C-alpha cells in the first residue's frame, strides 16, 4: 500500500493515513510517496517504517552517518538542513496551536553554524566490551566508533577508551556503565562511570595532564542517571577556565553547560536584547550562574535562584571571580522564593520537564522570558501564564542539529 506524506509528527516522522488512522512513518519526508511496514497499531493511530520510496522529496539527503538507521540520536539526519529548520519552526507553532489553541507567529529557527561536530559533551553507554549509543526506545547499545555530532577530540577519546575497554579484565569490564566526555576549546574532562573501583592508569597514558582531566564516577544506581555518586579524581586537571562574554567562568564534569557553544552564545545575546535596561531581574533555575552574570551587565540588580547546592556554589565562585556587585545568588526552591523578590523581568530556564502548576503563584513582573528545550512542557507552562500575559515573540534556536529537539525563547508581556 502506498502512503502519501503530508505533514511531520512531533519527532520528525512523516504523517500519513491508513484506513482513517493517523500513521507515523519513520524516515519519511513531506511530499513523498512510499511503501511502509506497520510496526505498531493502536486504537486511533499506527506506527510504521519506510521500506520503499517511490516519490523522493527534493529535501531528502543521504544520511552521512553509518549508524543512522540503528542509533536513536539523529532522527532527522535524512532531511536537508533547510528542511530541518522549517520542521523545527513549525513544530513549535503546531505544539502551541494544539495545546493552547493559539495561532501564533513563530520566527524562523536560528541555525547552527555547524550541523555536525558541534556537541561539546557526549555520554556513551557500555555493554560488555561495546561502547556506543542506545537504539531508539531501548537499552540496547549500538557499538559506534564515532558520533558525527560530537567534537572531533571527543571521538578520539572514544577510540582510545574502546581499546582500553576491550583489554580490561572481564570483571572490571562488566562494572563499567558509561563514558562521559566534555570538551570546550582545548580542554577535555572525562568521566568513566563504573559500579565498582577500576584501574584507569593505562587509559590515562598519553593524555596531557595540563589540558585533560580524568575522573572515576562510582555509580550504583539502577536508573538512567549517569553522573551521580562518588567522584574520584584520577588524572590531570579537575576543571578549566573559559573566557567568554567578558566573563571568566569555570567548567567541570558535573555542571550543566549548553552542548552547542555557537547556539548558546546566540541565544544568550538574544536574551540580552529582550531585556529592558536597568531592570531588576530574577533568573529562575539559574544553574551555575552564567546567564545571571551575563544579564547583570545590563541590569540594575539580578537574583539568580537555584535549588542545587553544587550549582549554587559554582555560581558564587563565578560571581566572586568576576567581582559582580549587583548579582545575588540564592540557593532555594524558585517557586517558593519568587514571591519574596522584587522583579521587573523574570527569566525562566527550567529543566526539560518545565516548571508546573507552581507558576500560578508567581508575582506579576512586567516581562517574562522563558527558555525551553521541550515544546510540550513549554506550552503547558504557558497555559498557567496566559491569563495575565500576552506572547510578544517566539524564537526557536537549533541547539541540536540533525535531531528532533529544539530550544525556544518566548517573550511574554504583562496585560
């Protein structure tokens, strides 16, 4: 049976119909006619995978990654980049329409200068002597020699680790869970996540101790959390210094950093342009304090609110090193603290799950700037705000090229 693809699903699937049911088909593009194999049927929809393309879209490209059809990372690598940006712009628009019932203007998604080799952090999974990435929607590891999204130096470390892993004693090999690598500019931090103590001496041979740091992370958790547990410094540096935005800040293995440096800088500069001059700003979910510090350059006063004690400590270090007098970092639950703070402009940058119903309790600043990596959670949160606010602008950013993820900045103005 032929399927005609007329739209995209939330995850970049092609949308068609089978006997009146919405059918989501992997590896399919709008405008294509194709044959597909049904993989799952539900009451109101079906899932399928493409088996033969009869009419090929002009926007189709051959995925350059040899792991594309197995690895779960790059869901839309078969789209040319212009189509990817269009898909992400429309994804934000359609999600707002579906959840909020609003037909809004969404600015075209801002592109990443790199579509490959842009990630400054990767977490690889291990299984026996394999090391790679998970098959989509499974815990089965695809053994990979490289990831095309990762910085070249990250892939070199992966190659080195795989050789080390294959030569490990079997009992230690079974204990290893993950390899985490962070690389910004010329500095690299490596975390080997293991359930038990293992000897990393041979792995560290040949690494530059002035530019590279290696840690053993003892993690006995049974869930998907990777960087958790006792941290043991094994080799080289423990953190490194970055100079950007006229600031000096420090990067470590555990702290949060945006994975695409180019888009991070574009996004933060965009937020700066949205801010009124000389305002009192509250930055909710402020993490290690980089955005708070950037915003302080334009603001009368900034309050950075972060519940994580470790992140708060890092934010205080950043403030001290840069001698920022108009920034106050508060270690507390944002939803319980916002009502006690003066606020002209509120910046929200929560985790993927969003803020939740507690947004109803916030005071009413003149402006809210909401940064989100999850359009669904974003819209659910906006629903709590739209009684008192109007959406002024929506700007997506392509933080994650070749994936179905999109970062979005929404500006809201008080009614």
